């Protein structure tokens, strides 16, 4: 298995774990809301009209985060290209083979 295949496998497992944790958190939140909802009094609270809806804010923030990540990707690739001349991989010098040990018979002669 290549390094990229291994990384992809680990990334998939991490994302699966995150999704599972999110599903669990949503389940507990839903259960908590259902449990306490009958005890929460209705209050006349108005959402400020000048503010966008929360879902719109979330979408806007995640769109911005995506743009930041895209800019970081571009920058990182440019940085790699810039330092590439310094990162030339040189083959390791192989040590010279050791001479085979002489036979004891030759030493005795």
C-alpha cells in the first residue's frame, strides 16, 4: 500500500469517527431538548431583525473558511515550488563492500 493510500485510509477512518461522534452528540441534544422542552416557559423573545438568520451566518462562516483553506493550499504549493531547488534529493553514497575475510588456512601458510 502506498503512503497516499495509507493516508487516505486513515483520513477516512478519522472522518467516520467524527461523523459518528456528531451523530451521537445530535442524538443526546435532541433527547435533552425533548426532556426539558415541557419545562421551559415561552418567553416573548424577538430575534434582532438586523442580524441574519443563524443558518445564514453558519453558511457564511464556512464559506469563508473554505476560501481560507484554498488560499493556504495555493500558498503552500507556491512555497514548495520556491524551496524545491534547495530540497534536491541526493542519493546516499553506498559504502564500499568489505573485503571477504581470508580463510584461516591462508593465514597459517
